[in-house]
């Protein structure tokens, strides 16, 4: 009998929530980027947010999500190679750390924009 901790589909079941979190992080990071661009960097003529640039960034973020999903596959691969004794703790820890890392990355862009505009002042 397969227990919840031994569920061979655990990683597959977590992929949809992972991708939802990535999508929300991407939209939120773009809103942060726009907010910084329109407020802190409003005097910078190089900051331009149009429908074209938004669509271009959305397509770019889609490719970033594809890359994130490829890296997501490292979780179950490492699990098979490492064979942790406490499978449930391993899964929660690795998934949580990977999720935090993945949703933090998009926020580097508005943070870098903010820092650059503050340094220029």
C-alpha cells in the first residue's frame, strides 16, 4: 500500500500550484516594475511601459516559467538519487525552498530598477 509520504505522483500534483505561484509572482513583479517606473524613475526617459513592452515581457516570462519547470524536475530526480530517509520532510523542504527561490527571482527586476533610479538621483 502506498502511503501519502510515498505517493509517486507527489511532485506531479504540486506542479500546478507551483505554476500558479509563478504566474502570480510574474504579474505582481510586473506591477512592481511599472509602479517603480512610473514613480521613482518617472524622470528617466528610458523607462517606457506600453502594451508592446508588456506583451514582450509576458512572452519572456513565459520562457522563464518553462525554464523554471525544467528545474522543477530536479526535485524528483534528486529524490531518486539521494533517497532521503524522511521523504515527507525532504519533499516539503525542497519544494518550499525551490518555490521561494522561483517566486523571488522575478522581483529582482523591479528591485534592480529601483536601486538604479535611486543611485542616479
